[in-house]
């Protein structure tokens, strides 16, 4: 019998960074007792996003931040600047990554590969409270 | 009892632009009478895409267009040029954004954040008729 | 009556390339006898990804490879270099494209547009065995 569950997860970011939260998602999946189905994560922001990345070497995250700073630099060349110089680059970084992820759940677990971790990607300079909606449909 | 609904939505773009259509999606969701579930939008094109962006300040959209023109410039350096100089950049912009979005529906509404709007992102210079498939599964 | 099916598909890539596999997906959908629902593809890697692109002119794929080599160049400027000079660029290309695709299935077929094909996008220089999880939920 198909059923579904929702959860609103709050994460606290500390400026531009990649915050891993795979474990928090796994624990919630277990709490729903749904064994097989589809999990969807929705990030309710336009200046923070979701991504799947290597979960081992921390230098990967450093290179990711440097890359996005290079292709989406802060500066005075944006028309939208009222909310700070880091706001428009944050919108663009969000567009280039993911606002949502949908991950199949098999035998109670996300079908992640060995090296895959799920991250909140904060694009603003300051700390923020971020909300991710988790939705699981299955049986 | 789980059920599902489909809808084919036609949008008319006016050259390179971001066309908001959140309201049209919301109205269709209401018409299905599904209260909780998962909505998926599929854009049936390779030179137009979907994105989630700030729905207030119109200068955000201006900056988005300028950014994509900068990182994916038109020019004579593409091998694929038969369909016009704006066609290959349009394919690349589509790859960098989204062909689909999946959004949880809770209590009859998409779980969008306060500032999130859904846009068709037209990457070609001329007007086009674009087709988005809407699929909603829930109860 | 809603049901769901899973399949683990193995693909063999031959270095940096776009490998079409739309037909393999279609055949599996037919084998499930689910007529309407939602298909999700999950790529279990952080150096290969999924994309939807034009399925006709092969020069499109050549331009795509050249574009990603330009915006995510190999080089000595990455902190993460232990796994080879092509590894960190591969992670970044994965982030800029898709780890998952969710595609509505209507009357036994994916709702792809006329020119849309589904590709595995291999970002490493060498051949790899890649695993894609297919999940279909519907009736």
C-alpha cells in the first residue's frame, strides 16, 4: 500500500560552504518505515542549493568554492545589487546547481554510490537558516 | 488512494527571456483535487529550459540573461551552426539549467519558498511555442 | 493499483563522451508493463552525469565536450589532484549537469520531445563501468 511522508528540515549554514547532511536524511527515511519509493528534497531558497558530491577528500569542497567564485564572481557589474554584492552571484550559483534532488529508496536506503554525499550549498557570505522539504512516496 | 494526472501546457516565448508561469501551475494543481503528492514538470525541448528564481526584482532576470550570454556566447566557434548561431548556445544553456523540476505538493500547494517563482527560460532569439508536461501523483 | 519497479543498468563509457541510452530505458519501461507514472534515473557517480540533448546532429556532442573543457579546464590549479588531473574537473562537470532525471511516462512512453535523447556524460579520460538506477512508480 503506497503512502507518503513529509518533513521540514532546518539547517544552519556558516557562510559560503558545502554542508553535508546525508546522515540526517537517512535517519528520517528510517523513521518513516517506507522501504521502497522515491525521495524528493526541495530547497526553499534562491541563494542556497543542493548538490551531490564526493564525501571523502575535503579539498574537493575547497575546489568547488573556488570554481564557483571564478565563473560567478562578485562585483559591481550586476543590476541587482540592493541585497548585497553576494546576492546576485548566489542566485546564479543556485541556477547552475540544484533546487531539488529526487533519489530512489531501495530496501530502506537511498541508492547513493559509494562516494556520493548530499550537501547544502550555501552561496551567501553570512550564516543563514535554510529549510529543506523532504517528501517520500512509497511502501 | 493514490492517483495521478497529466497536463500538457503550451507557453509562448518572446526571444531570450525568463517567462514566469507559477500561477498557471498552481491553477492546474487545484483542478486535479490532489492535496499531497509530487509534481513533475518536463520541458520537451533542447533549447529552452526550466528554472526556479527570485520572483520580485526584475533586474535579477536581466542579470541572468547577461550571465548566460557571457559564459555561453554566440559565435562562429561551434561546429553545430546549421540551425543558426543561437542554437548551439541554447543547447548549452539548457544543459546548465533544468529540463525537469520535481516539487512536493503539501496541502494543495507547491512547497515553494517565499521568493521562489518558476520560469520557462527561452534561449533562442525568436519567439517559440513551448510545451511543458505536468505530472502529479498523490492523493 | 500503483506499483513500482527498480533496475540497475550498467553502461561502459569510452573516455570523455556523451553515450546515448534512450533505447535501453524505453525497453526496460516496456518490460515493467507500467503505462503511466514517473521514471527516475539516478547516476551513482560523482565524475559522470546525465543529460538530455539533441539526438540528431553529432556535432552537437562535439561542441558540448569543447564547452565543458573550456569552462572547467584540467590543470594544476586544483587542490584535489590525487586521483588525476581529470578528476576534479569531472566533479565540477557533474555538478553543472545532472545526477538524476525524473521523466513522466504517459501511455507506456517517456514524454520526450521529438529531438530529446538521454545521455550518460562521462567526464573522465579513461573507460569506466557506470551504474544507473532506474525507478518507475505508476500503474
